[in-house]
């Protein structure tokens, strides 16, 4: 990971939607909210008494927690193209090399964490969110310099192609692996490519983003009539619906950031170092679930859940505040 200091965290997107050299508050606030949602959702997922609507849907269906990972991909796509363009100024080979290493590192970190969960916490896993993000980033890289229209078409084509492939293989191949595994990476890649195109539309102005939100919503609802909405299958309709939710959610954050005081607050602190906080929460969650005592986590009482979650969020919030206060942005 690389480290930078003195980066301004108080520059919101301009009314035209363009992004300057500073950080964009709407993106940081949006990303921070998503990490908070994912931390809470991952903690609650393993507790028996938590009602199903607050956990991942077992197959067909959509819960609030199911929206977390696709929305994080959306946040990742908002800055993907702009970040690549900044690095390409110093030379295309260096920019491509940086992004390849970045996403390979994500896959590697995810593999290490998966291996740790298998060995230490007895939670077997060969694929997870970080591997899906890394694979999606690599799939997107060859297309990032194409114009917005081409990326809309390629992203949609990947999602449709994956759905057709899904119909010709046993469902267990993707349902038995978190985030659909290596095959499911095609779907995550399609989502990220679409997101980079939506980001370019946002930079053209709010009307373009509103048009995208409306169009994607209509297409997503139509796809849900044809294809089951399923996170475990990373289906076409799941990706399009969560893309619509993410786009509308970001639109709200962006509009609010244009009228709120341009100061980084709690959510922006989390968003500035979102990936680092996500990694730290996985380690903290592993420590919480490590004791082989059911009353401690799996059958935890309400007061114990509140205490543990408060401790996790409190520690992560302190880290987010400290990094912001010291002007440290930790990146891959």
C-alpha cells in the first residue's frame, strides 16, 4: 500500500460534476457509508437471532446487506477512470502496470485472509469480496480508455454473456463459492465497467446522472421479470438492480454534498481509507468469532451484540479519525 499526506478532503464535486485534484466529499461520504454497512452486515451475518432481512438472502431474493458489495464496486468505479487518466499522464505503460499490480494485490490479500479464516477460525473459503474486486478491476482495465458509450455496451454484454453461461452450467458451481467465484468475476467485471461509464456521465453533470439512474432502473426492473434476482448466482438482474440502487444513492449523496458545508465529517473519515478499514474489520471480526463458545457470538444476546459491535465500530472510527487528522490516505 502507498501512503500520502496532506490530501484535501474538503473539495466537493463542482456543479458541473467535474472532479478536481482534491478529494470529492460525495464519493468519500458514499464510500464511508458503504463500509459501515458492510461492517455491520458482516458482523450480524453469523448470529442466529438476527432476522433474515438483515442477512444475505440464501439464494433468490434481495436484502439490504446484499446491496453492500455491488455498491462498493460502484464507489470503486467512480474514481477508476479518473485515477487511470491521472497516472497515464506520466506514461501508459506505468499506469497499466500500477493497476495490474493493484488488483493482483487485492486478490492476494483476499486469498491470505481466506486462508487465515480456514486455518484459524475454521471458516473455509477460497474466494471472497476482495478477490471479486480485484478480478473485476483486471477485467475492466483493457476497456478503461474506451469512450463512455462503448463501456456501457461492453459492460452490458458481459452481464448478458455471464447470464447465458450461467444457464449452461450447474448452479452449484457459482452458488457454492462466495461472490460466484472465478466464473462470477465476469459478472462483477461487467458491473464495474458499467459503473465507470456512469461515472463519466456524472462528470458531465447531474442531468446525465439522472438520465442514467432512470434508464438503469427501468432496465433492471425488466430484467428482474426475466431472470431471478440472486446474489449467490450474481445474476444479471441482481447486478442491474444493485447498480440502480447504487446510482440513485450516490445521486442523493452528491446533491446533499452540494448544499452541506464542505467539511469532512464522520462518514467522509471512513470513506477516505475505506479499503484499509474494511481489511481491519475482517481481522477484528475474525478475533470476535475465534472463541469456540456459542454464547459469545453465534448465540450472543442483544446486549452482547451491541457491546461487540460498538467496540468494533468504535475502534474503526478512531482509526478513521486519526488517519484523517494526520492527513494519511492509505492506498494500494
